[in-house]
């Protein structure tokens, strides 16, 4: 039980550290589609970077927790399921933690 609580605490601290929004600058990028110019600010790039970071951190934390919580003979399966669920959850947390 102590190991499970320690693993959950470690995963929570990793997710809390990775969910902090990044600092954006006022630089803009342009793309032209059918003679229209669409502007992308650094805020857009920071939003995607936060989602990407959340995916990676969530997959690592979920894989660790999944391997610790699974049974003795199924650590690999638990790790894979935990990594998949953690990646999805981390992506959502990262994407919604950054406001443009």
C-alpha cells in the first residue's frame, strides 16, 4: 500500500510540474491558403507544445503507475495500458492548461 501511495504522489508531482503554461511572445507566423493569410501567433505554438509535453509526461507517469499497480505476471501489459491512458489524459490536461 505504501508503494502505491508513493507512486501516486510521484505521478501527481510530475503532472503538476509539466502542466504549467509556457510564456509566449508576440511573434506571428503567416500561412497562405487560397490567397488568404492566416496568422499563427506564438500562443498557438505554445498551446501545441503544452499538449505535446502533457502527452509525454502523462505517458511516462501512466506507464510507471500501470506497472506498479498491475499484478506480478502482467507488468508489461499494465505498463502499456497505463501509458496509453496517461498519454490521453496528459494531452487533455496539457492542451486545456494553456489559454490563448
